[in-house]
């Protein structure tokens, strides 16, 4: 069983930065595809960024140039560095892992961008 625990969300002003973290339980962390998703009120969940050993990292068009996904295998952690945040980035952000054909989700962390 895989557990994903996100942290790092909060309230930030437009133009500010946050770094989200997702710690994953289990071994062989680096070989599994991982991603960050987000869901704003009244909207569908959308992919923000993805990272995998077999493909280049990729990003939603709305966050390209502002967000960076990375992972630290020694810490079993995937990060999402978010810069130049905008009010439309307000959402609950979820960590995702695909492992052995199964989908695993964290419980989410709230990001609110407001002045």
C-alpha cells in the first residue's frame, strides 16, 4: 500500500511563491510516474505537472515557465515549486503516483492566491 502525504500549501499574494512537497511511502520511488493535479471549486481536476523516468517532465500550458516539478529519491519526495502565482492558481493540489497499474492519490493541500 502506498501513502502520499502533501504539505506546503497556504495563502500567498499574487506574484508570490510556494513549494509543495509530497512524501511517498514504499521503495523504488524513482521508477514510478508521479504528478501534481489540482482542482478548483466547481471545476474538474486537471494535470499540473508530470515526472517520470522514461519521458521528459511536462506541464500544463497555464503553468509553463512558472512551476517546476522535481523529485528527490533519497527522501522519497516529489516537489512542485510554484513561482509568480496568480489568483487562478487557487485550488486544492493533489499528489499522484501510478504504481503496478494502480493509481494512488494524496489527500490534497490547499493553495490560495489572494491579496
